[in-house]
């Protein structure tokens, strides 16, 4: 029983250390940026949400209204994000989780009829729905 408890504690510590390491790894990097005239496609992992055509149904979100473009930088900041790049028709931001400091990239592309959005984790496989929830929170913040 004693060895089982020690083994369990070691496994928990290894898990926490692994999450800490992944969080540190995610601090290195930046948003993928535009790929041609579009936001980058989501990877096959479920830690991404995107409004671009061709996104898998389980990762797809609706684009934001076109008139929301000017409000986005202030809204991102009010939600705890940091705008990292802003140019004509493109905006990138980072959101960092409080526990393990995981960095997620959120990008926006202004199209003729809407603002496309992509929110994705830099590392890991699952995000427990955080990126889809972030897009929903952005949408809700725009309506306030």
C-alpha cells in the first residue's frame, strides 16, 4: 500500500511538471498569421475554433459582424488578452491561462461581409472547450 501511494504521488508530480513544461513551451511562438487571404486552418486536434469556410463542423464557429472590427482591440484587452499585431484587415492577440500559463492565439480577419475569427491553443491536444468559449465570450462582449 505504501509503494502504491508513493507511485501515485510520483505520477501526479510528473503530470504537474509536464503541464508546467508545456505551458512554458507555449510562451514561445506567435500566431500563424494569414495563409494567403485566410486565417490558418485548424489542426485535427480539438483545441481550435475557426469561422473560415472548410473548418470541420466540430471546430466551426460563426464569424463576427463586420461592424465589430473597431471594438475588438478594447474588448480583447478587457477580457485579459494582449493585442500582439494589428494591421489593415488583420488582428492577432494572445490569451494566457492563469494556472499553467498556456498561451492561446486569437486572430481576426476582416472580410467584405464579416470578421472571421480563429482561436487556438499553441500546445497540447485538448482545450476543454476554452477556445470555442472564448469566441462565444467575444461575441457576447460585442453585443453589450
